[in-house]
C-alpha cells in the first residue's frame, strides 16, 4: 500500500510540474483565453452583391439556430444577445463586423500587467463567436477575408508607433516560436520576448518580460500589441 501511495504522490507532483512548465503567462485561470475581438469580415472582389437586408435575414436565421436573438437594431447595426453575453454586429456593402459588448459569468477582465490591453474571457466565448461567424458566412454564400483584432498579425506596417528598426524587430518576432509577446509605446519604444529554445520545458513570462523591458524605454506607457498568434492591441479610436 505504501509503495502504491508513493507512486500516486510522485505522479501528482510530476503532473503539477508539467502544468507549471506549460504555462508561459498567467491569465488567472486555466479557463481564460485572450479574447478574439473585434472580428471584421470583408466581402471579396468579384463576389455577388450582398445587401443589408440579406445580412439581416441571414443573421436572424443563423443566430436563432445557435441561441442568439436580436435585442435591437438600426440601419447598419444589430445587437445580438444570448443567455451569457451580447455583441454588436455592424454591416455595410463591403462586409460586416462583430464586437464584444458585455457578458455574465464569462470571467471577462483586462489584465493590468499588459497595460490594460490584454483582455481575457472564458475560452468558450471565442468558440461561440467563431461558430456564429461560420454560420453567417455559409448563409451569405460569399467569400470573405477575416481579420480578428486591430490588424492581421503578419502586417508589420500596421503596427502603430514603430520606426524602421522596430518594424524589422516585429518581423523577426513573427518568426519566433510561441509563447511570444510584442509590446509598443507611443514614443516608438518596443520590446519582444519569446521562448528562445523550441521544445524547452523552461518557460519565460513572455508578457511580463516584454512589458518590463519596453517600459524602461517607453516612459511606462507600453501596451501589449501581439501575443502568440493574436494582435491584442486596441486603438483608442
């Protein structure tokens, strides 16, 4: 019995160690994930014309099959709600967008160690919005280009504030393994952090390191721009 107890204890310790090693940044709960927001879906050139009426009709039908209802609408805008959250869907002749508004019991918060820009939420949120978008796109039947967040991750020219050296650093950041983080400041300062040794079990707090390093040159005004495969920075506009 004592031998079996020792084996169980050893297994528990190993599992806790692996879990700690696998966490490159602390979001406060294993249920949390960086929020995918906002979404922008642009209709591609050559596609059949899509009217506002088309979008409204598809959204109502698709939303109803996925537990969403229209809580209010004006021309070019619809507010959708389900039992736990509400989002804003805006649209025009070029495409449509979805933006988070509020939620209940989904653990939404902004993490202070990233300059208040790393917004996190229960991981189910991202899946629900992805499912809603997939249904709308299928219902409209037109090809779209999808952008999640401020800009596509790979577009170095879209990163605010950076000068030439900073943009070169961002391009290099994109080649780094995850976990990785990139921070920026209004005065042009930047900093990057990543797990430099692929496959290594030793992790670095990439968010904390990038923010601390950036703030030393950024007058304490740095904010997180990108984390892993996401652009998490938000424009004030």
